[in-house]
C-alpha cells in the first residue's frame, strides 16, 4: 500500500504539477483588477496580517502553506517570530508578487486566472497594522473527545491514546505564551480556534478568550467545534464574547454520524446545533455547518443544503484526501461519474442570499468531483517503470529530485545546501529504520511517484523521529 499516499494523500498531484508552471508577470494586472485598490500592493497579505500557532510549535501564516514557516515557538518568542528575518523576507516576496514554492495552492489558481478561488483573497479584507498582526489562529493542543475515522492522533488526543497507543503530546504553549501574547491582543481584529482538538475542551483557549473579552471585546472570535460540548462555562463565554460559530456535521443520519464521529451522540450534537443556530441568529452572524464529504455520506449532500437553508446556516463541504478508504478522489472514474450524476439531479431554491450561497457551495463541490473524474486515469499510478531499479538507485533518484527542488525553488532559506543536507539526513534515518527491504523499496517508489512539493513540507519541518513515527503509523493502519 502507498505509504506517502497514506501520509500526504494523492489528490494534489495534478494541482502541484500545475503550480510548478512559472508565474507570468502579465497575470498581475488581471489579478489586481479583481481586487480592491488597497489590496493591490501585494500578491498576498497573509505574512503581513496573520500568525498560525500549530500544536507542534511551528508558526505559519497560512493553513495552505505548510512549507514556509516564520519559525518555531518557544525557540523564538512571538515578538521575534513576527519581526524576524524570515517574516520580513516573506512580506517582501509577496510585495513583489513572488509566490514562494510553498504557495502552490494559490499559484495554481493564479496561473489559471482563477483569482476568485485563491485562498489568499481572504487576507485582502483584513486591516493591516504597521507593527502587529491583526489576525491569529490558535491550534494549541490536540485535546479532543472524539475519534473520527478520517482524523489522526496529530489532531485528536483520543485517537493518539486509544487508536495509536501513543503517549499524549506535550503542548509547547505554557504560561509564558499567555504572557507574550498580551502584547498582541489589543491589535487583533479576528482570531480563529479550529482544526486541532475540540476548542471547548482546551483550557488555554478560555484564557485567551478572557483576555480578548477584557482587552479587545470587538475582536471576532471564530470557533469551529464538533458540537458535543455545551455547558455553563461555554454559554458564559458565548454571552460575553464576540463569537462566530462553526459546527462539524458529517451526517444527518444517527447511525452514519456516530460511525464517523466515534464517541459523539447524534441527538446531543443536533440539540447543540439548534442552540448555536439561535445564538447566531440573535447576534446577526452566520452559523457555518462543515461537512467532510466521504464515501459514507456523499449521498447526503443535497440534504445538507436543505438542512442548512432551513436553520439559516452556511453549508461548507470539505474534501477528504486521507485516509484513502474514506476518500472519494481515488475512486474509479465510473464510480465518480455515478456520484456526479446522482448529485447533479438535485435542484435547490435560490431566493435568498443564503440559499444562493449554499447552492454555489454545492455546485463548486460538483466541479471538484468533475475534476476528479477527468484525472481518474492518471491518479494513483504506480511507477512501474522504476521497479527495475534497486533501493540504492531509487534513493539516489529521489534525492536528486529533492535537491533540484530545494536549489531551484523560491524559498526563504539562504543556505539551500544546508537545508538539503538536513532533509537528506531524515530520509536516510527512515530508510535505515524500516525493517524490511521490500518495505524500503515500496517507500522509495512512492517517494519518486509523488511530486516533491507535496512531500517536502513534512520532510523539511517535522523532526526525524516524528516523521518516522507518522510513516510507521500509516503502514500499520493500512
């Protein structure tokens, strides 16, 4: 079974290859025509306005760019990270419309002229401050009460303990983090708490919310929750803070929902969704219902749209790339065509702004399925032409591709040779510690079959033992 497919997924292959095309300067004018005048000074304002605190201490500026970091906490203070050399260089690159190698998601859309789809557009609307970020995203711990089938121990402590049988991860964000963050609180316009753990179970989140409510009450607090937690403490903060809520809901059928969201009660979540819907309505804020679309629930997409229209919520559909047994993108073309045909038969009312938005969200996901059908013949191709090579030859081939990518890509690092040596050392460690020769060969075959841009962020930023741990975990799970 494909090790790196399990680790990184396969649905990004075509997108990454497209992103390797050169960014044409002529696109800049067309791109800026679609933006407000104040946003036309930079290709992307993410490094100028945003900080993402990941559970492992890596600090990013965009959830789509896992390669180019501001650094690591607590190796550097928050102040040092924001004002550091990498941050300054990152901003300069964006001002020059020089999208970095890790910006392939936006580069892909940029090169195709699909400017409205670029994730960077979100940052256009955020106000800027000459000294401080105006947005922060907090993924501080993986504390979670659920063991969702499409999730992993990286994002759920319950999975890490019960499914993966590993010790709990230690969070790098201690009391000193809360002390350092106080400098930034008054300047924030938006904060987000999502993507790692359950927000209403992480004590540090409540401490941050208290700071925001006391010192910056107008700051928007966006929370994505699994919908299982509702108590007096949560209600107290919701009543006092400027919250915008999103709930993850993967089925409207009890058996399907509880099979996907292991440990959750369908009745409890639906009851809490009604509470959040009323809460959002009273505060004139949209409730967001997020659905991870998988083999188990794709047929429910029309029901999700109708449900969201009924409770006045925005429907959001997420692509599940891994684990592969739950994903759609890796299905045969015939099955994908069946799914597309079935979903295309539904018609929705589009009288209100919300109904039009939810219909557009649905149609966008249909277009995603259509793209998977188009690429079905090329997806998951095994590199049969490389199987005649031995492990040494495969290793040399992959390292050559990796070295070329590092030396020729537009990155923040100045010492490219040093960066390559670090990555090479991690690869050697993994190969040396994989027990079976056949396992080593299969691993290297896959390393050579997936474009380097989709593999490089993990090799570059994960510690050697962590990278090996994840690889072994995926082998055992599949």
